């Protein structure tokens, strides 16, 4: 252009966006952020007054962790009942029979058992069914009801003995048939420890596995 409106120099006017659009965009962003903060604050207040999901989640987990399996509880109860049902040595009558060629062994064993608190019944040689036919340390023979009572108690006095039952009815009267592998009774201190463990078992019930 010439004349009065002629442009000189190397600078030209720049085109700028209208300021109204920038303000509008800023207001929209600010409004969205404010609404988000308000919503978040409302949820926090609801959690404070109602306990939120944390309390409901903690409840089942704590409850599941405290539960023990029914089988473990039952086994624990049965172990305690069994311990209470075990007779004391003074409630058990022991018949001592010698099935070995060694003479006097039945009397010696019976005398030692008497010192340890057992009642002694018949003492002598074994019958033909067992005489010189017992290879191990011995056989503990009693009624079926003695399998979980008198026989385990007597077994603490003679390690390696075989436990058997027969048709007798008295559960508190058992036989100790001495075999050819017999050397001596269990050392009294060890027998007392075994008897204490037998009388007071300590079951360890396991917690129920769950996916809580």
C-alpha cells in the first residue's frame, strides 16, 4: 500500500485468539475439578459415619480366621475324653506269664510292676498256645475294651510289646506274656514320662482353610 498507510520495517501485526474462549475453557476445567473434589469429599464423609467397606471387609476375615475345623475340634474333644478314660496303674490287674526257657522271669517282672503301682494277679508259665512261641519282647493281651485303656498304660512299661485282644469281658485285667526277646522292663523314669504323655495328650487343632 502506498501513501499514508504504507507499511515499513520488518515487523508485522500478529493475530491473537479472542480472550473470551480462553476464559471459557478455564472455567470449564475449574468446574469439573470442583465437582470431583465435592464428590470425593462426600464419599469420605459417608465412610466415616457408616464404617465403610473396610469394616465390612474386616469382619468376615476376622471371623474366618477365628474358626477352627469341626474335625480338629472333635479330635481335640475325643483326645481329652480318652485321657480322662485312661485307668491308673493301681486300677489295672496284670497277670504275668513266662513264655521263655528262663526260670523265675515272671516273678521278677511281677515284683517290679507291683513296685510301679500295678496290681498283680496270676504269675507263672505261659499256656501251650504261647509257651516258647513268642519271639518279641512280649505280648500284652486283654479285652477289646482294654485296647484304648489298660493295654496302652501297661505298654508304657514294656517297649516293643505286641498288643492283642481276646474275648474276655474284664477290661481292667490284662496279661503280660514274656517273650524270648525280653530283656527287662522299660526304665522307670522313661516309663513314667511315657505314662504322663499318654495321660495328658496335647492335640493341636488346625484352623480351617478358607478363601475369605
